């Protein structure tokens, strides 16, 4: 079965929703406009139940099939928040908010799931209940975790849960997934280096925290290359350096921040221990001190084997087996959909965004050509997992 004809017929409407959301981006837990649009459309579609305010700005819609003898309840999740990034693309629906943009495609995710809700409310050709989950604050705010903590899974009786993310570089109309680790655990760290401030002309009277930071950043890159088994995966990235406010002052304190990505608990433990040790000892060599604040973040997004098979079959029904890759390599990106997968079996699938700018790039834009495939996947998943 190819892309659903009814879905193709209203794909331009879904694209219009997507572009409107893109032009009005909102950060995590601030998605008031987006949430209101979602709730309004779910009501217009005829959703049986609409709940707002879960995890502050989250929205959940309940769609009951023509039959409910199976008792099955399938959750389908999309994220809604944007990134704190200034858009540089020259497009008609460019962000209207300074330093805010949908650089990860959550506008597309939200719109595709809305499209699926529209179709499922019209047809209801399934035996069970489809729960559409519009989640806030995926970009570092752990909105998925908060939804779970506020009772999402048990409140709606969800038995299986599925997610979708777009992927630049994967051809439009293609899908990709894998059983097991799909996306990495995402930790974060902050290192405060304290030395002794001084006049830049008399560096010998101080302990130069900038020099310490430079050496430390280089040393941190040795953790993965010289401590982690080369057949395993780990990434340490320093993404923030802050110290000083003048050209002629050696600052007393310099702060580093960054992220650690891993796929296995043992590697995660190893990197945390080595990062702390390397930071402290690198500072000590120069007579400085380093205070390390290491925080565990999103867990590994681990697809369940059986449900990964269900997701793959739904994608194959929509686009054909030659357009579905079932053994994609894991990505070191992170996803708080992982918290939902810790509660119920399910799977995350990737949908192709074509040759566009990468995720989190200031010129990124979701590819509307992916909408029909994405909406059809959601619809077929519900119908296939809960056949009428």
C-alpha cells in the first residue's frame, strides 16, 4: 500500500500548518501558541478526548477506533519546541522571533502527527485506541520525562509507544531504524577553573586560567581516543568557553561546558570518571583548581526488537521495502523519547528529510516533501497494530 491517497490530498494543508509553526517558534515549556493550535485542531478533527497542560504545555489527544474489542492502546509522540538559534535561511516562512528557530524539525513532527490525527478521526478504521502525544521541551528540557512522571502512560493506558524524527541526508520518502540502541545517552558537564587573576602584562604574577582551559580542552579529547575501546562509542565535546571581559585582564575564573554521548553504561561511567580526573589534574599542573559538575541526561534511546519490526512493516506498507532501512547505525544524538521507551515497548523511526542543512544548523528547514510519507506511516501504524 503506497502513501495514503487521502493523506496526499491534504498534505498541502499540513504543510501550511508546519510553516505557520515554523514562523512562530517557541522554546521548551513556552509552547503556548503551538499547544493552543494543536488542541484547537484536535477538537476540530473530532478527537474523543483532549487533555492540555500535561508537562506544562503538553497536549494529548485520544482517538477511539470503530471497535474497541482488542483493548489495545498505541501511543504516538511528536515534539513541539524550537531551539535558541538565529535563523539565516531566506524562506517565506522564516522565523519571526529573534534567536528562535525550528532547526530540528519539530514543526514538521508536530504537523505530521496532527495530519495523522485528522486522518484517524475521519476513518477510525482500527480496533483500539490511538493516543497522539504532543510533547514539550525535548531540546534539553526533558519534557518526555516530565510527561511520564505526570502519569502519561498509565493515565491513558498506553501499551506501546512510537516516535519519529526527521533525518537530513536520508532520501525523502525513505525510513530508517534499528532494534537496540538507536540514539545515545546525552550527559552534560560544567568545569569551573579557578586560578589567580592578573594584569595581562604581568602574567607571571597570576595563574592563567585561559592557558589552563586551552590545555584542558585538548586533554579532554584524549579520553575517548585513549581510554574507550575503539570498537565502542563515545563523544566528548566542549561547546562553551567563558572567562574574562577585557583584553588586558587575565581572568580569575574560566568556565567550560560541554556534552558527553555514549551508547553503553560502562562507557558512560568510564568517561564520567576520566573527565573528572583529567579536568582536576590538568588544572593542578598549573597550580589552578577545577570544580567539575557532571550531570546525567537523557538515557539511551533503545528500540524494542518486536516493536521495531512492527514499525518497519508499517513503513514498508507505505513506501515499499526498498525504502526502509532496518539496520541503520546508531546516532550519537540524544532524545528524551527514551524515557517513554523505558516505560513501554516501542520504537523510534527516522524519516528522510533529503539533502537539506543538518539538524541544529541555522539554515535548516523541514522538507515538506516528507509530509505524506510521515503522516501515512503514522496512520498505517495505528491500523496495522490495531486491525479492525
